[in-house]
C-alpha cells in the first residue's frame, strides 16, 4: 500500500511539461521501406518474372534524396527471367538491399535471345561477347556510388554456359560500395562480369559450373573477395584482365577463398596491380594460379594442394604446376605451401639441358581414368618432378619466390638471381640445365641440381 501511494503522489506532482517530454514521439517519414516481389506478381508476363522484378526495383524511386533505398525481399522459389533486370536507374534506389534466400533467378532462352538495344543501352565489345546478363547493376547520375547489397540470391541458366549472371557494366555510372553476400552464380558463360567499376565486395559467395566464375576488366579497382568458392568452372575460376586502353585493374584483395576443380586456372592474373592473394586454398585445378601481370602482386600464405591430373589442357601447361609465371614482374611469393603437382622433363642422353614435356590431352575429366603419360622417345632421359612454380615466359624484374622454380625451355630468363623468402638463400639460374639452383647467402650451397 505504501508503495502504491508513493507512485500516485509522484504522478500527481510531476509537472505537465515533464509529462509531455516522456510521451511517445510521433513517427516521422517511413524511411527504408520494405516491399516483396510477391506484391508485383500481377506484372508477370506469360511466366516471365523479369517485368515484375523490374517493377519492384523501380518502385524505389524518390525525388527526395533524404529518403533513398529500402529492402526488396524475394520469397523462396524459382523465377524465370526473360529480359535483363536493371538496378540503379533512380537515386531513390541508392542503398537498396535485395534479399532472396532460397530464391533463384533463372535465365531463360528468351533472355539468351534478347536483343533490344534501347533496353540494354551502350555495351562495350567484351560485354557483347560475353552475352546477356540476368541482372545489370549501374551507378546513378548525380549520386556517388550505389551502396547496393545483394544477399542470398541464386543465379542459374536453363541453357548452360550462356550469358552473364551479374553484370556491372562500363559506361553507366559506377556502382561504388556494392556488396554481394551469400550469392550463388551457376551455369553462366561468366558468373559475374565487372567492367570499369570499383569498390565492389563479395563475401561467402559461390561461383560454380560456369565457363568462368568471375571476370574483372578495365579498371576494376578496390575489389574485395572474402571466403568465396570458385568450383568446377569449365575454364578459369577468377580472371582479372585483359584490359583495353591504358587502364589496368588495381587493388584487389582475395582472401580465405577456395579455388577447386576449375579446368583452367583457379586464379588467372593477366593485368592486375597491387593484388594480394592470401589465406586461400587451391586444389585440383588445371593450374592453380597464373601470374601474367607486370604489376605488383603479393601471394602470401596460401595452400596449393593436388591437381586433377586428367589432361584437360585448358592451359598451355595444364595439370603440371601449381603456379605458372609468364611476363610477371614485381612479384612477391611468401609462406605458401605446395604439394602434389608434377611435370615431365627430359634431356638428351648425352646432354645436360632439361626441357618440359607436355602431358597428352586426357579423357576430359572422367574420374576413374588415369592421366596419360608422354611417350618416351629413344635417346632421351625422362624425369617426373614436383613443380611448385613453372617459369613459362620472360622473367625480368624484382622477385621473391618461396619455392624452387622450374623453367620451360622456351622461357627467357633475364633475372638470373631471385631472392628467396627466408632471406638467407637465393636462386641462381643455370643455363646448362635450364633450371634454378638454390644457393646460400652464408657461403655453402643450400641445394644444387645434379
């Protein structure tokens, strides 16, 4: 009773002004609204959900720059897409979050045949070559970046190996600070194509069963790829380059990702700069890593494990080396681990110089068949050697390598001494044997070839 009395007295003596201050405030404008694709089902055209999805995205339009974005939810299910869907046409879409866990956007035959030039807008030669995208993400005039987030969606294709899953094209603004999280892209010609875009991020995404998982070209800068999987793509998992004109692609950070069972290179660096690959796992690729870029590259603390061994021959040196270096410069390789990749070499019985022997094309990746071995000609000594690093082109510049490299007989070696990761030894090229030998900075050779 005493407690109840105290409460009543306190209520009576509180000034009116103070009581007003503790009243709930009136809600302001509803920023960041949420809509569902299901609300636009009436726009579906003969089973094609592209008009409905486009209408849902276009509903986020605002003249007031203080009220952009929101969330578009796509319920679980399969949604056939017969024309490209475009995100980034209105400043009201800035910051839009599209979430679709359990939802699949399925590119159809109508999408593959789509040829409306007005709807597609200006397309660069490489974009035309790669095919029609399911989703095209663009920047917006008058607004810096896009700040989009695409989460949980799957991109698939009825006719496997056609078109592009997600395109960030050149010439339509820059969709800065766009993030993809838990997205799966499969059965496309190219899973994701980034063309003259920057500040794009991928986390926990999967690129599986495409011709190429991802291609970054023409000033694809500040790209972050973390904890993603590039698996069973018919050529490369991830390609950076080639670039047209003077621009290169710079500042990519690739970490904690898996490159597995890609028939070409797991990761191919053609024209990237200031690229860091760290903490990644490579297994059963044609070649795990191709280093062809003349710009700064750091390969640190990765595991290169095994190879498929069935002679896919997607690369010039398929199934024969963990890392292939051709035309690279300013390369730092540190703390990596290499295992279970090997190549055949031979030399004349009366000579010293060793040359690389290609493995014959195999049965196309049929698991139960063993890889073919080269026919051994008379007059030669053959040797199968583990190959962590294969130098297959011009070697000239500043290098730090962490494993003893082998040299293809057609390679040009201008840099005869290469720093080793430990700093206590280095590699010296031997012209007679066409191989590098490890030597110690302390005096006695640490290792030498016979």
